[in-house]
């Protein structure tokens, strides 16, 4: 896997249901690379720290490989790398082959996979339509939130190297699917997933919501 774009954003005010709302989802490529810190990316806008930033969501990665497919679905969107709000656009990234707790070296940094992203209305605003949320939920393209175990600089062209594979059954795509699509027959698997030590607490709460829905 390889980083093809490093992206940063400034705070931006958007209109949502008649109100002004700040967001940091408008991220764009930067030439100088980015610095991954323990709780966020240096000089990147993190507006709502209830849902972004912090130990479990210090940096967000998205696959470059699916961009063309999304462009075909939403040709009127104002496309650029960073479109999904990601700090790192990564070639070769596939959530079906990335597991909760996996550790990767990216540039100078060492990161650990913590959870998939649950899309919110701000992504819909950037795309110009809220229909993108349902399409995200029905795909495996959640993107990857990571913890930063070792701070460091990342630039375009850096490799994303697997350093340690966590021995569990749960790929990022599987956690994402369970969150939104698990049926009654999947309850035992849901419960096993919630016991994962490396899974972020916010993801566990999402799985618990699905469990309550199925009860």
C-alpha cells in the first residue's frame, strides 16, 4: 500500500437545516506532507471532537482505489483527493483485508487500526446530496480510523507497511457490515466483536445500538 495524497482542511461553515454548522470535512492535498500526532493531525481542522480526533480517531485514511467508482456515481460533485475527509489517501487499501488492531508503519509514524468511520450528514453536504450516506453504508468503503502509536511525518509516496497483524476474525469491513446490517443470526458475532480489546469504544457503542435494535 502507498500514500498518494496527504490532506489537510480548515474550518468551514456550512448550512444544515437552516443553521450554520462548522465542519472540517473539506480537506485538500498539501505538498509538504502531514504530521501525525497522538490525538490529531497537526494543522488539520478538527471541529467536533465528540466524533473526530482523540486517541482512537487521530487520523483518517481512505482508499484511492474506489475513487473512480464513486466519481461515476456522483459526477456532479466537486472532486479532489481528500473528498471523503481523509488525511491520507492510500493506494491498495481494502477494508476487507485490514483488521482491527493491525499496526502499520507509514512514513515516520506507527499507527493501529481502531474502527471504521460512520458517515454523517457533513459528508452528504460535501457531496451535495445525502444519498451518499446510504451508498457508503451499503459498501465496504468505510475508510480507516487509526491510533497513532508513534508520532511522525508522512508524505505522498510513503509505503504503508504491515508491522503486526492482530489475530482476530474481524476485518474493518466486517465490523462496518455488522454495525448496519447484522441480523438476529449474527448476534453471537456482534457480541464477540464488542469484546475486542483494540476496537474503539465508539465503534462498540455502534454495535451495541445494532444489538438493541435486534432485541
